[in-house]
C-alpha cells in the first residue's frame, strides 16, 4: 500500500463510476472512494491522529475497508479485530475506531463510528494532500496469527511488502481474476491482500458478512467467479445454496485454505457446483507455499509452485529424503523472520533461517508436498500418540455431522482424555455415531460435545486450546 494515494486518485479519474466496493447493502464507486477517504482523513487529522501511530479497527466490512484505506493514505498503521476482546500486551493501539467503547482504550483515544459520526464525515471538508508512508519499509498493518500453537502472535507487514505480496499471492491461485470473493473476515491476511490486489488492478472488492440466504443473493447479484474460504465456511455456503436452490452459473473456482478439506466436502462441491476446486497451503508468516487441484484424477499432493525453499527435516533439523515424513520448514528471501515483540515464540518457530509451521509431511518423487498432520496437535493419551486430523476425517463422514474437532483435556485423575466436538444437523443420531466411530477408530472417545461452531483462527485453523 506504499502508493495507495496514487492508486485511489488514478482509478477515481480513469473510471469514476465503476464499483470499487460492494456488499449486501452498499455499492461504492471509485469516485466515492476518493471523496469519502479524503473526508475521513480530514476528520481523523482533526482528532489528532498522525503518521507513525497504530490504530485499532473494530468495524464491520465496508467501514473497516473505508477507514483502513483512509489511514493508509495518511501513513498510519492499522490493526484489525473482529470483536471487543482484550488487546494483547505486545500490541496496544494508540487509537481505536469502533462501534462501541473498548475497555482497553480511554475515551480521548476512541472514536465511535456511529450514524451521527458518519453524518459529520459526509458534511466534512476533503483533505487535499496526503503524507502517506514516509518510507516503503514503514509498517502498514499488523496481522494476528495463532496457527502454530494456538496462542495469538503478531506480524507486521511493511507498505512495500504488502504491495508486492498481494500481487504475487493472488496471481498464483486465481484470486487476481475479476469477480473474486473471500469469505474470511476483514483483517485476515488473505482478505487484506485481496483488498490490496483489487485496488492495484482497479477491480471491485466484494464483501459479505453473512452466511445465510443473504450470501446466496449477494453471489447471485454480482459476477462472482471465485470464492475462497475455510472448509467449514465453504460447507456452510453449500448448505445454504442447497436450501435456497440458488443457481450460480458464473461461479467457476472454489479455493480453500486454513485446513485440508475432507473427501465428503469435495464430493458435495462436485455434486452441487460445476467448479474447479483448489486447496492452498501456506501461512501468515511466509505466505503461499503450494496449490493443489482437488477432485481430479491426478496423484495426491500439492505442487510447490512459488519461489520458496521447502524442506522436510527430522527432530534434529536434518533434511530427510523424498517420501520420508518429518517436520515441514520453509523460507523465502523476503519473508519476516520474527513475531512482533515476542522473542519466545520467535525462537521456537523461526530457526536456522526457516519458519517451522508445526506441520508434518513429506515430498514425493515428483516434488509434490503432502501434509500428514500437525506435530504440535498430536494428542498423547498415556503414551499413545493420536493424530486428531485422522479422527476428524472419520467423524466428518458420519450422517448429520457438519463440522468437527478432536482435542484432549485432563480428567479428574490427571489423565489426558480424547474428546470430540461436533456441529450437527437434524440427521445426527449420537448412538449411531458412537457405534460407527467405535467400529472405525480404535482409541475410545471419552466425551462428545455438541457445539454451535468450531473455534477457528482468522485463517480457518482449529483452535484446540479453546475447546480444551
């Protein structure tokens, strides 16, 4: 976002009436984007916000988009949260933009974005010139990640890296095409980079905050050709699409990331939609690593098609030969090598110039990467090691199960017990489920919990620590 000022002005002049943003209730043209961000920037400067400060954004989609771009024009760093949860000690913003007060920030440094304030903005003057970021290495935004061990950590992206990574990441998997839409929350890395790509290329950024029938209407209304989300989000999308009998002839590509989809979900996608199905593997820390097409008659595995040094190593960090299962590690020349103000996590997951995502896998003879589970997700049941993803792969195929997560917790006697959280529908019968699981899986499941949703981080990875 180093040249965000020039981009907004360029597209406002070149195609002022083209839609820059669309959600279920708003359409904003490139001319409106220029005018509104100028007015927002004028008011923010009046409040005293200045370059070099960090601003927390806790706003719904279209407001988060508008205020983020306004802050980038001013050269101010952003961090986005989707709720009023406490700020982490290592990253407390100087200001907060929110719908209601946040307990972690005083009133003098909180701006409540309500209808009255938006009316004031609409009547405001427009800022004529913008400072922007002083240097391409200035921090544009912070991302949170908990994919390695479930604990929230932060990474910073510089203005120039956000720009270059947006183009590289999306051009490699189809999200650079017209009509691409991401289900993940605003502020997640994929979403933020997609926002940057749309602005760079002068394309519409499509956003919908709902997964009910409003999402189907939204996708039907606009020329949406590509959808990206976690397997759980895509599954919900399919549920609603089937319930509403919505026809989606323009939809051509489904991209999933965050966790591997199961065969049942792939079968549902093939039966309901005539789409190419892609699975992307990567991390917040190092970006995209590999892409695989699912549901086709090709060998299993994901092609490593980005400039990245990827290795499989043993417990002592020695590289392993092809077909050997071990710890995945990778590096690229321009990736970050630390977490923000978190030396403990940095030392654990960034070693010898590589990032260790906590995944187990192997590289086959053809150079394809196959992920076989998580090293730090392994459940130790009194010395018996259990891969939770294997349990989930069995559970998700049972009648009435919509989503699931295996985890462990301590019993009263201090012994780890295997547990399973399930999201189910009306077809679910627990007695039948328990019989099926006992027949297909040897380790006994001590507790089955029915939950409304499985907790996942911004990238769709299960947060087992929250279940425990």
